[in-house]
C-alpha cells in the first residue's frame, strides 16, 4: 500500500503515540472501519426488516432519520 508523504507522517506519528508499529496502526484502523461498516449494515438491515422494506428502499432520501437508528 502506498501512502503520500503527509499520510505516512500522520500514520507514523499516530503509531508512535500508541507505541505500536505503523503496520499495526494501519491494521487496527482498517479493522475498526470495517467493523463500523458492518454494524451500520446490520442496523440498516434490522430497520428495513422492521419496516418491511428493502435496505435500498430504506436508504432512499427522506426515508428515515438518525433517530431511527437509536
């Protein structure tokens, strides 16, 4: 994976502050993002099932608010 100099500097600074390698820092960040995405997908699926619609229908503009996911 290639990073810009600015990205690399930020990753290096962040990993140093956590006392972990830059590879571990990238791995942890990618894992967190993937898990967050999965939780969001699961929440959308549950909400759509409760409403009896598809996830695509649910996500159309104006179909729900942030309060629906609470």
